[in-house]
């Protein structure tokens, strides 16, 4: 299994596993974009969710769309390609049907309590993230 690392400006570092068997197209788009550096921001209405944009992306059909949980990393390219990281389970769904769900292509391994602290920090102000292959 392929893995990647996300290093946040505040010092936190996380390893995630790519779910190529569950979301092969989304996983490929993401993998092809790293190494990558971006500004992470907090979602306004979606709950415990942070996100960043990719430089290059592609529209990918729905794959592996599940209700997200803490540690899930999802992709959506409706407009600008975005990577969403769920840092908690307080996630608000604002649409009907499954079109609000994003493609779950990776999951963070390890300490989700530390990830929650990152989410709280980004809620106050954006910070940089560096993503690299392992």
C-alpha cells in the first residue's frame, strides 16, 4: 500500500494510507500531485473539516462515497480540485442524497487526537501543509 505524509506548519506530522483499491481514480489524481504544498483552511459550515486545493486535478466520478469519519481524506473536483480532511466526527451534511459526499481515497493512521488539535488550530487561522510520498 502506498503511504504519504502531511507535515503541518504548526509541527504536527501524519501518515496516511492511500485507498487505491476503493477509490483508484481519486487516489491517482492525488498521488500524481505530490509532492505538494498548500494552505489549509477550515470549512465554514461543514463541521470538523479542513481542506486544501490541488494545483492540478481532474473530474472524477463518484467512488467510495461514504459518510466521513475522523481521519478520512476525501477528494472532490466540482470546480477547483479540493482535498478534504475530517478531523472529528461532528460533520454536518447540508444536501440531500449522496451528492454531498466526497470520494474517500485515503485515511490517516495513528493519533487522531493530534489531528483534532490541528483542526482546532486551523479553525482560528490557516496554515501551510507539505505533502510528500513515503
